[in-house]
C-alpha cells in the first residue's frame, strides 16, 4: 500500500463502491513472563507470517455477502485462525480506526483491537494449525517482541525492520501506543532505531 491517510469509520463507509474494504485485528493478552528471568515480556501480541512473506494481522477483505465489516472480519478470522475464533465476537466497540490508500488499488483498511486473557490467546495459537487457511494464506502466527534489548536494536526495533502488508506497520505502532502496550518514549526509540536499519 502506498501513502495511507487516516479517516473515520463514517467517512470510510461513505466512500464510493470502487473502494474495497478490509478488516484486520490486533489480538493481545497480558503476559507476565520474563525473558531470561529479567526482561519483562509485558503482552502477547499476535501477527502472522503471510503467504507473500510479509507480516500482517489476521483478517482480510470484506465481501458483499458478509453484510457488515464485523461479519466480514469474523469470517476471515475463522478461515485464518480456525473455529476457535468464533468465540471472539468482534464488535464496533473494538474498532480502532481506518486508513485508506489509492495505490496499488483503492483500499480502506479498517483496524480493530481486542484484549484477551492469556488462556484465550494460547487456545487460539493452539487451534490455528487446524484453520483452513493454515499453510495457505497463513504460514504461522507470531508474537511481536515488545521489549528492546540492551543493544537498543534487538527485539521490537528488529521486528519493525521486517516488511509488512499494507499499512500493518503503522497499525501496529498506533495500537501499541493507544492500548499502552509499550511506553511511548520506548516506542518512538524503537521506531527510529528500526528506520536507521531499513
Ligand atoms: P484473500 O482471501 O486471498 O483475498 O485474502 P484476505 O481476504 O485474507 O485479504 P488480506 O488479509 O490479504 O488483506 C486484504 C488487503 O489488505 C490486501 O491488499 C493486503 O495487502 C492488505 N493487508 C493484509 N494484511 C494487512 C494488515 O495487517 N494490515 C493492513 N492495513 N493491510 C493488510
Ligand atoms: Mn483470508
Ligand atoms: Mn488475510
Ligand atoms: Mn478473503
Ligand atoms: Mn481467502
């Protein structure tokens, strides 16, 4: 996706029919563990390695037959995460925002976030290999490292140096900030450190 522009849900829903709509979601859970007994993991945040080698969030295109954004998202989550995703019940209250881009084609990316218990998130991870799209659209779920190690590079900055689908990188940074999953100053440093290495 080229340059993306932030817009409201209402604005996005009023765009002409030539625009396609996609919905993706950040699923997270508090994660009390410490790496090497020292570095706090803070939260488990799920992304996926996609068939195209890019990282992205679970979700996908909303189709006309879906009837609503949330119904489209729920269908995509069942396809990509398996039947266990049916319990997620994403709603308008979980909406974080939308971004649109003209290139490569007109696409509005709607973004959601949902907090789960660690048990719920682990159940999804365990069920994901049985999803119909496992090994096809989705090559595997990954947890996002939220910590930055002492060298200031490994951890979140290195993760952010990967390539992402659409505006998934912007969505990730925005959600980590808004949901307060990473302290803001640390997030800015991680973003800057990753850009130096791009
Ligand atoms: P198909 O069923 O094969 O069409 O895939 P899908 O419906 O699962 O669609 P996909 O998840 O690939 O997303 C649809 C569009 O959004 C594509 O243009 C992607 O490049 C883009 N995209 C994919 N993942 C993300 C993401 O995490 N965030 C954003 N903003 N865009 C994404
Ligand atoms: Mn899909
Ligand atoms: Mn998808
Ligand atoms: Mn699809
Ligand atoms: Mn598909």
